[in-house]
């Protein structure tokens, strides 16, 4: 049976009718007890399981997913990876993720299609150029790559942008991060699932958590649609549904869930080879490897769990896109969707033990969840394995709201967060 993916294995399996491949992951029956149970089979949950097994040697782990792997926000985003944030705590977190992404295909033996094509966050006014300079300085001081672009630099990397004299959003320059780019969202989920399963992790799909088992004031497992599953520690990584799951556990989180829309056009020949964000337009875009224009924007500010969003927000995003790239007016919209994102007051994630001992949180990523998957998994795995914070996760504990030490990255996404 062929387990390792390579050019040689492709040739070998091709010659024998593709009959020797091992399934990417197994789907066993739930065991009554595990060392760790992770609720949520998206990127963060699967990455947590993988790093628990690989880094900490804890393989008696179950990942519980209500639907199918990567069927939530992991499969409903715009695939951008970057670390162009302002505060040192945020840069350490997101740059950790970006560095892990850079070696992830080789580590997982699975092509996540990482394309470090760079990202430009445009500035449209002299005041925004001053802020761009401040962001670049902060990023460089915090140890990540950043460059302040002028108008000619923008013309060089995005020649199809609207540079006309009557442009509504003129490009005076912006913040450039060359290591930013995109990765294939489902490949990230599948790669982590395959690697975790190979290390002995049980992946349980179509298994809904109905309530938490609480004994002696501590979380001792979960009751699911497939029976009771006990564990010494439980991790929660369910993105936009974190507030709902917290309610099942008997506490409230400072989280509001919103729909974040995105869409893609019909595929066209290569014309845009970087990620472009125009904060004034509230729109960002990149071109996929298939040629589609992948377009996103700001949040629909009405709390919702609807995975479609609404037309007024989509209209705003598309109008911004056409101001940026007038030549796109002839493109046809192919499909549109929304993910449910969990936003907290300072727009930074929550990583740490919950008010219910034994239940650990990975949530509040807002619009930044996909880009943070490797770091989120690493940090939650460290918490579950040791019961203690990693140095990078400590500032993001829930207790920061009581201590007043917020990490206010509300502008970190470059759009209305």
C-alpha cells in the first residue's frame, strides 16, 4: 500500500490502476475515553490534533466534527496568509503561523499550494500614507518583513489598478509584505487530517456535541450524537459557533458572530499576481491558481449564522472591486458564500483555559482564522498537553479583559473588522 505522496508514487500507482493508495484518513467508531477531545474539525482543530501527536506524543486524541472536515470557515474563506499586523503580540502570533506555513507542505507530505505572491495594503490619502509608514516601522521593529511602497511601486506590482486622474481610490502607496500570499484552504485541512490520522488520532465526522460532561466543577468530556466520550481535557475550536458551545458549557464569551462574505468570478488568464487590499473601498482581491478572481470585503455588521450573507454587503464589495479594477466589469460572478466569524471587542483571538476548568479555548479569530491555523493548532496543543501557556499565547488569554490589557487589532485586517 502506498502511503507517501511523491512523483515516484504517482507513477507507480498509475501503472497499477491507482489501486494501492491508503485512505487519507480513517473514520473509526468513537472510543469511550481519550486523553484529549477536540471539538471542531476545521483547520485549527485538526492542526491541534496533529501537534498534540507530533510535538507532545499524545496520540489518544479524538477530533469531533458535526459535519465534514473543513466544512465550516476553513472551506469558506479567501485563503490569504500574512503577518502584517501592528502590535508585537499579534506579529509574533501571525508570523509564527506564516513561518509554519512556509514549511508545511514538506512537513505534512501534502501540497497546500502555498503561493507567496506578496500583499499590498494600499493608502489612498496623505494621512493614510503616514499610517502606512507607522505600520511598516512597527512590523520591521517586531521582526517581520515590510516595505513602504510609493505610487510607482504600486504600478509595478499591480499595473491593472485604476490609476486614472478621476480614480475614486487613488493609490498613493501602501504597505507591502512579500512573504504574504495564499494557500489552498481544503488542502490545509486535508493535510493536517491525513498527518494526524497517520499518527493515531481518531477523526469522528457526523458527530454532534450535544452537551459537556461536568463533574466536580470540571469538564470531563462530551455527550454526542454518537454517544458519551470522556477525556481528561477538551479543546474547543469551532470558530463562529464558539458562543453557542460556551453556552452549552455554562458560561458566556465576549464574542459576536457575523457573516463574512466572499465571492469568485469566472476564471480568466493570469492578470493579477499579488493580493491587493484597498481599505477605502473595503475590498480585497487575488487571483486563484484556476484563474478565478477571489474577492472579499468587510463584515456584515448584523449578527448572523447565515452562511450566505446579504446582497447590500455584496454590492458594496463588488462596487469597490470595480473602482479598483475597471477592467473587471465584464467578468461574470460565478459563486458567492459567507463564513461565520467570531469577533471579540479588541479583534484579537482568545487562547487559554475557559471558565470551566478542563475546557480550553481557541476562538475569537474574526477574519484572521485561516492565516493563523498552524499557530492556533500549535498553541492550543501546548495548552492541552502541559496545562500552561506558550509564551506567544499568554497575552491572548481570556483574563486580558479583566486585566485591561487588550490587544486592539481592530484595524489589523485593513477593513472594517
